[in-house]
C-alpha cells in the first residue's frame, strides 16, 4: 500500500483542497482551506508535494474532529518524507500524528480494530521520532492478555529497538525473522 500513496490523495489545482476524493467535500472545508494555516501547508518548503497534500487533508480532518483519519493522513505524510529522505520532516509528521492519535483516543476514535495494534502503532511513531523513553513508557502500559502472537512479537521487537535507540524503518518480516 505504501508504494501507492501518491494515488490515494488528490489536490484541487485551483483552491488547494486536498482529499482522498475531490468529489466528496469535508463539511466546512471551504472556510478551512482559506485559513493561513492550511495555505501554508500547501507551500511548505522542503516538504514533498504529496506529503503536503496529506498534511493538508489531515488538517481538514482535524478541524472536523475526525482524528483517526487525520492521524492516518499524517502517517502517510511521514512515510512519503521517509521515502524522499526528508528525515526531519518525517519526524515532525510523526510527532503530529502522535498528537492526533492522542486526540483520537480522547474522542474514542480508533485507528485500528484492535486496541493493542493502535498502541503498537503509537509506539512505532514514538520510536521513529526518536522519542524512545516515551515509547518504553507506552510499552510498559501495553497489555498482552488478548494480544495475538504477531503483535506480541512486535511489542518485543519494539522494546529491543527502543532500548537500542534505533529509529530505523522495519516491517513485519523483520519482526518475525528476529523474534
């Protein structure tokens, strides 16, 4: 899916409205896209164009208190920045995604079907943003009572990576080959 991110977001060339489907307007989006905060996202220097579109879409979702969707768009922006070797911007996007994820939790919006998976996503965001101690704190709060074996492996892998202060990108194949 990550290789297709460029195809999952659209941006109007006239007004800058960014969304997954331009034919579906987010409520009150017209007033939001005119705000300076939104407009500055569209021209952010050194940010890859597609990442800017995801950041703008995330901002729109955030204004509508659709924090789970906003989180995923910000994670997508981080991934694009990773691929473009824009590590500082990717880290910034992850910190923003963590904040959005915290808001999603406060509003009982889930970014994943399983609560433990949502926690592991947050831990990965913290680790990739060099917030290793916060990642360890989250890991300590993770309950593995109902966790599937792959998620347990992922938690152990994240623990090892946080302890090693390793912020590199990994996938499930990496997890299963080491634990």
